[in-house]
């Protein structure tokens, strides 16, 4: 039986991608050294599901597709920029689910499929970069982050999908799951 490293993610509208790029530009101007997430890979991770079977992924993808009809009812905001991971090596924007719709809906879909996440608490976020050096961590800690985080910035995602993640030396490769042919 094959297992696939998988997650559920919301796609970002152009204005949010532009916002991410402005944060990146600000950090680069402040000598922040990182391996930046490719623009095609920017998304809100709402639930990391870990290793799942093909059958599980197809079932979840079918149920998730129904959510796309009401995607405009979901509203996100940007809470703060943060370093995550056990070594604080991931730079991300922490996302606020303004109505708690997204997390609840996704969790209900998983529960209705008799699935639970391998990770009890998963904070919605946009991964911006992998931090390369301890000097970048020091620069980040000393920055006034209020200068480039707009707490009034709100947006609705464009779609929600199930993805498989393949980790490679040149960075992750994400494949959207919609049909059996994509597994």
C-alpha cells in the first residue's frame, strides 16, 4: 500500500500574493537571507494530513471540491509574521480564520470521512521562506514587524484543494489531487 505526504490548502488571490512579495522585498532590503518559497507554491496550509492512502486522498478531495462553491464566505486576515519549526527555520505569515469557517469545515470533512489529522493543532499559515543563517534569525528578531504587517488586510481564498507534497533537494513539489490519475 502506498502512502502520500499530503495537506489541505487554500489558494491565494493576487492581492495576497502581492502582499507576500512586499513582505519579501522588505526583508531582502534588510539583508535577510533565505530560500524563498516559489510564487506558484504560496498557499495557506489549513491542515497537514501526513501520510495518507490513495483512497483516503480521493475521498477527501471529492468532499473538499464541494467547499469551492462557498469559498467566498471564508475570510482570512494576517495576524503576524513568525518563525516556526523546532529550529525556527521557517518564516511564515500566521493567518487568522476570521469566522472560524475554514478550520471547522475542513475538520468536519475529515471527521465525516472517519479521518483525523496526524497533527492535533495546525495553525493556518503561509510559508514564505526557509531561513538560511543564524544572522537572518537575528535580523528578523530585531526588526519592527509592525512596519510591514497590516492587521486590516483581509481576503478570501480562490479555491481549496488536497495536495501531495514531494520533498526534493531543489524544494518541494506540490501536486493537486482531483482524480486518481494524479496519484
